[in-house]
């Protein structure tokens, strides 16, 4: 899941004669983080990480965290078909 942390827009208001549209520079900066979460509602437990990327390395970190948090349980994760969910170097 993408979370838009910063959306910075620089807008400068200027006066101009009627019928003339001035060109004004605008800068947009976006930074994203990705929320990885596994929830067990019946147990009242959740494992969650906020990570800088959505890739196989980050998915491996998340799976490691889930395995630590739910070590005493049999875990079934439902995932979509994102590339980092089915990569060959994913450590399951």
C-alpha cells in the first residue's frame, strides 16, 4: 500500500493584466513508504512494518518479522500477484 507522506507544492500568486496567463514554476515532491501488515483478529495480534520500498528484499524482512511474531502458529498469508510476492529469491 502506498502512503503519500509529503506532497509539497510551491505556488506563487502574481498579478498580471487581464487576458495574460503567466507561467509560474511549481515543484512537487513526493516520498512514499509502504505498510506491510499481517493481522490475526481472533488472536488480537498484528505484525506490521513500515518500509521504504516494495520489493523482494523488503518482503523477506516482513516475512521474517511475521515468523517471529507468530512463531507458535501455523500462518496462511493471502497475497496478490505482485512481483515481489512471487519472486524466486523470496525466502518462505
